[in-house]
């Protein structure tokens, strides 16, 4: 598999990206908050790159991409992705995003409909009220099966220390990503009804987003499909390759 890496200067950001494979339709991978390309998509990239030209990015303040004086808002992160596509000469691409990356995928479908072939938001929501109540109650964090484990946080910290241009800022990153969530108001019924790209909504049955909200998402987004991954938490969702790859192969053209 051919892999190239590089940086692109977009919107004041020196953003890292990788391209895996050379053939097939473009597929953009967008990782979750406090994560990296490898932490999110290591199990999926080898198979996906056999059929697609896979473009994976690391968002502002994540992985190899340094932070700048700007909020981590969905519109800004989506604008960075569009600028990367422009740089690479890609008109339209499939977009697969997990968690925060799933939110960016939805923002692309809402605000940049002409640039997406389809979107696969994994472990995302369309409104703040889609979050499971456990997320709002810190007293449940130690016992909730939905929360990241100590091993998850250790892996995030190790990757950040190894890759980041400013490895001393890891403790600030969760707060930076939470500020995004807290300031986000979601998309209106009209915005979701106007989505024209094919949408495959994917959620773990023990995810941050409730399965009830996933059903609401499917109702609001015309023609969208919904897949609930059994026995799957928020952190596990992008690693269920045995379930995801057959669905993605059937969904992505």
C-alpha cells in the first residue's frame, strides 16, 4: 500500500495529513477528540485503501497538527477539510468521521453539500440533547460502561507526547474539545432535512449518544441508514472492523 504524508497550510493552520492508496474514489477520515489518525482508524485503513484513495487528517491541536488561537468549532474544522481537498485537487469525497470527526462530517454535509459524496458519522449526534445522561454526571464516570478507560487515556497521552509539536499541553486538550461541545447548539430540522448526500449513521449500543437519538437522526436526515453496533462503547466503535468493513463496502461507491 502506497502511503504519503505531508502538511498543508490552511486557515492559519499547519495541518498534517496522510494519503493511503492511489486508486478509487476519495475517502476522508476524521478522528475523534483527543485522538489521532492511528488511534482511531488503524484497523480500517488497510482494507479501505484497497478500494479508495484514503485521506486522513489530524485536526487543529491533535496529533502532529499544532494548536492556534481559534476555537475547535465544527464550522472551522470543516473549513480546514475543504481547504485540504482544494489543495489536493479533490472536488468531492466520501467522509467517515468518529465522534468530533462525525460532527465535522455532518457539518460538511450541511454547509458544503457539493463537496461530499456521502458521509458516515460514527458516534456523533445532531443535538446536544442526544448525549447520554452519564456524560453530564461526573459521579458516574468511574462506573459507567460508556466512558473511556484508564487504558484509553494512557494511549491518548502517549500518542500526544510522541507526536504533538507542543507535548506539554495534553492536559488542556480535553477541555479544548469539551468547550466545542458546550458551545455547540446542533443543526436545525430544516438544515438536516436539506442534506442531499447519502448518510450512514453508526452508533455503539453503549455510546455517548443514545440509541433513541440515533433514531431521531435517521428520521430527520432524508434517506439515511442506521446501524447500531452491539456490545460497543464510544471508544470501541471505530475499532469494530469486522462489523464496519462489510457495511462500508456496501455503502461507499
